[in-house]
């Protein structure tokens, strides 16, 4: 049964039905209640909101979830440690297998974390099977940047397939958070969690480096060389665990949301940077048509701008200055991206067709469409919160790059 706001409102006076909804899918039910909650909400909605999100000081910690999270961290850490620290312990070369296993274990680990409290055989299988299929498929792809006798275009298309498979894995995790309901994908909640992972992980990892340096120094003072143990074991595990610790922190106090705050700070800074960069680039002799580095820089800027605009839009834009910047930034970026697309077309004409150029052209066209959709949403609906509805386009494009392009370039 599909769980929606309308379904909850229809049964608002039926406590048993609401409890059944909650027990059937806690994550989706909690997210819907959170979205419905307002100061003038129905008393039943207020009750459920307090029940789900109120944090009492005397409330005992969820030890079971912490233990479960620790097990997941250990599961995800194993291939990372094998790849970065313990590869020399094995007679056979495990790198091609480990480089494929690392993103898969992260995807499975995050998916299992998000279905905690709603463990069913179907949900567990849906967490594992799609990731296992991608893993088996990736085994046929060459190690990134590995020389291959398959031909340049085919090797490039296979490498692109490897990197774009991360987008597919990202959507698999999104599905788990949304209760595997394709029709009701909770983009806002998921993007917010992704932003919190980035923000909190950066803080945790920075602190972790300081602690590691301190411990190494302390051990050195007593004549013990602990570099390998601390840097190649403890540090790797801490980096992996920081992702899941970030999620626990964001869940423990849902009121603290770092990613929208950081995005609001960086949005005007990026706008000023793009304006200055655009003016200077007009008079610069280095152009993306002939310089590969600046061409790549243009594409990185596009990704950053779209991510920042998306994170800013998660909770709505309440500040007038930020709101004005959110009007201007997509237009400025669209102008610069038109230069990028023209540079791709120029390079295709000048240097010939290649798998990388085709993928870059398609990706830039899709990002241009996303910017246009942002501008349309901003002008038509006075907000850019609707831009998340464009995200499935990236999933479709990733499917083409991962599964279709290697076949096309193999035939060609």
C-alpha cells in the first residue's frame, strides 16, 4: 500500500490505522509527518510529531542502533582497509575486486542503515540484490586508468561506466530511504542527509587527523613507532565511520542542519566568483576550446553550482539577499555553460569523436536542462524547491552511460 499525506489525512481519526502505517514503514511515515507538521496542524499530527521527533534529556540512547551502526561500519571498512592498507598481505592482486567492492559496500551499508526499524526480508533483498548486480557488472569493467588493448573509445566508455555507476548506487540508497516506493521518492530528506554527511564528515575527519597526529607524537616520545597502526588502520576506520556518525548526529538533533547553512554562505560567494571569473575569462587568452584543464574547471563549477542551489532549496529560501542571489546564479551559470557546450562541440569537430566527449556533451546538456528547469521553477512558482524533480534525468543518463555506451562503442 502506498503511504501518502492524503492517506494519513483520510485516517486522521483512526489511531489503529495510523499505528499500522507507522509500523509498516517507519521512515516514510516519519518523513511525511515531519513535512505535514506546522504550528496550526491538527492535534493528531502534533502528537505524532512530538512522539517521533521529541528528544527528552532523560531518554536512554538507542544502544541497539548504535551497535548495528558499528557493525555496518566494520562491514564497509573491510574492503577499504584491504585496498589501502593490507593489499600486500595477499598473494593475488585483489585491487580490481576491491575497487569495485568499496562503493558497493558503502551503498549496501547506507541502505541497511536507512531501513533500520523496518527490517523485512523483501527490504533486505532490495538493499542487496541491485547492488550485487552492479558489482557483478563492474567486475567486467577495467580498473580505472588501466591501460587496455580494447581500443581508446571502448576503454573510455568502460571507465565512464564505472564512475557513472556511483549515480546508480546513489539512487539505490535513495530508494531505501523512501521505503522502495518509486512513486514517492523523498528527494528533500535524502539530499539533506547527503549534505549533513558531507558537512559533519568534514568536521569529524579534520578532528580525527588532529587526534592521529597527537597520538603518533605521544608514542614517538616514548620510542614507539605507531604510524602504521594509527594512520593505516585507525584513520581509515575513522573516515569510514564518520559517514555513519554524521547520520547519527543529524538524527539525534534534527534541528541542527549544517548543509543548508553552509550552502547559504557559499551561494553569494560562488555568484561573485563566477561573475569575476566570467569577466576575466573574456579577456584571457586561455579558452576551454583549446585548454583541457580550464574545460574541466568549467564542468566542475557547473556541478558545484547545481549542488549548492539544490541544498539551499531544501528548506526554502527565507533570506531576501540569498533569494535574489538564487535568481541570478542560474542565469550566470547558464551563460558559462553555453560556452562549455560550444567547447565540447568544437573539440568534437577539431579532435574527432570519442567516448569521453560524447559523455561530457550529454552531461552538460542535462545540467543545462537542470539550470533551465531551476529558472523556470523560480520564475513560474517563485521558488526552486521543485528542481529536485529533475534528478531522475541523471539516473536515466547514468543508465545509458553504464549499460548502453560500452555496448555501442564495442560494436563501433
